[in-house]
């Protein structure tokens, strides 16, 4: 998908990329079939609000949205083992999509779900059309069907008018959800946005302080999640050589955790079980469980829908 019909006050995308539009479903399926035939094991469906895919072009079928229909069709493609998508929005995130996590095993147990703020007052000022209660209730429903779900988010600290009380609500929600990863942004003005006239009244120091508070919560929750994997095995899709170390290779679990182990170039593009022995907040280390896996070709491919 390209473009966006939302009007978030801090964002320039609707102006620069135009209205929301999606590629025809058959064309996407055709492209993924070809990728799968060439060895691709994982695809990521991309859109500014990806769960809104085809909402105007295709009808609902059996109460399933066009995006859910697309997921079902991708799921049927032989050779594709992992399906990701980014980014969904609370708007239009309904039960039909939540149910997919129970019945489509190729849909990974990872979701990037932008929260932006935990204060309803600030969400309104940002023109984000949901409440923090709604946001948290979707996560609770997702965890009912996939208790092991890994969740990442986007947060903006220091939006104009964000008081200590507003930030405290963000801090509480951030801690309560227990995100596994997050992109934390310190607000800055984007020319041409509707928030531009509000200026940038929160000081750099305040933004930095708020950022550090969230970073520390994230570090603890991410480390705890990784520590729980020590002694366990999980399938890892190998992507390529690690930045450091002889014969060290990097891959990802279905939950999008970064894994570094001693391996061989033959494993690039392959999904191989790894036994975890050591972790940091951001990375899992361990050893291969199986050897002798055939060499693969492509690793992971993103497909714009
Ligand atoms: S932040 Fe996302 S949803 Fe909001 S206007 Fe920008 S692209 Fe659209």
C-alpha cells in the first residue's frame, strides 16, 4: 500500500505520499508465488495502515476484511513459512484479524503496533483516532489467542503540550503492556504538518529525560523476555554474516528477536533450530541444533501492497 488517509498532526506522509491505495490482490499473490518459487521463506506486507488494505476496492467476505482475505491467500502459498505485516493501526483492527493469529500458523507471533502516547488528551491532539483503553484492549485480545506474542511500538515523547501527567500516563501504559521493542522518538516539528503552528515548547532536556525513562523500562522488559528463552530452542531464519566474529551469522526468530550464532554461509535463507545459551536485552546467542541443512537463496523479502 502507499499513501495514507489519516491526519495525524505530526506526520507529513499524507501530504507527500497522497491518498491510500493498494495493489490488486492477484498481483500481490502472483509476486509472492514467484518469490517463493525462488526460495523466499518470509514476506512482509507493507502499508502505512496495512490492515486497511483494499477496504474500498474489495468487499468483505464472510465478515472477513480484504486484508484478512489477503493473509489467507498468502498463507496458502507453498514455500512461504513466515508472514509479517507492518504497520497496523487500531482503526479497523477487528476480531477477524485477531482470529488470524489462532488459525494461520505462518503468521508470526510478532506485531509492530504504534501507540504514540498513553494520554488520551495527547492522542487527541495528535489526531490519533483511538483511546489508550482501546489500544490496550486489542493487545489483550491478541494475547488471548497468542499468549507468546512479541509486541513492538512507536512512541513520541515531548509532543507540544505534553505535561508531566500526560507523560506519566505514557510511562504507565508502556510499562503495563511490556513492549519487547520500541522506536522512541523525541518530538520535532515537521514543516507542513498541522502541528507545526504549535511549535516545539517541550525542552530538549525534558524530552531526553522522558526518552531515558522509557528506554530503561524497555531494556528491562526486553531482557526479561530474552532471558526466558535461555535453555530453549527456536527456529531461526538466517539472514547473513554478523557484523563481528569469524563464522558468526545473524538471523531472526519468528518473534523478530535477533540471534547470533556460529554457523555457515550455507544456512543463509534457511530456517534452522537454535538452542539459546546467553542473551542481552537486544540479542540471543546460542548454538545450532541441526546441521547439514541445504543452502538457500533468498532470505526475506518485503512486498509493498
Ligand atoms: S502517522 Fe501513520 S497513520 Fe498517521 S498520518 Fe502518518 S502515515 Fe498516516
